[in-house]
């Protein structure tokens, strides 16, 4: 239902974003490319991230606005 929502936008994974994800994973010592992608897109869009995985996301980007569910 969320993906079909009128206000939902799905980020496109292009070469630029893929390279940024790899760089972020390498810099932070993680292999979680999904979290890295989420952190980068949230930062770019200035979006709040609602997650149960707060610690991992903040390791990727300590200044990321997150809310735990």
C-alpha cells in the first residue's frame, strides 16, 4: 500500500548513487547497502527516516534525522 501511495517516491538506483553507496559502506565499514542507500537518499531529500534500525543508520550518518518505531 505504501508503494502505491500518491505521495510515495521511489528513488532510482543509478551509477552515481551506486558509487556513493559503495563509498559510504567502505568509509563506515558496513556491508549493508540497503541502509546506505536509505541514508543517502534521506539526506539528499532532507527526509525523516522512521525505522527500527536507528543505530545502524546513525553509524552511516550521525546527523540523519531518525525516529524509532
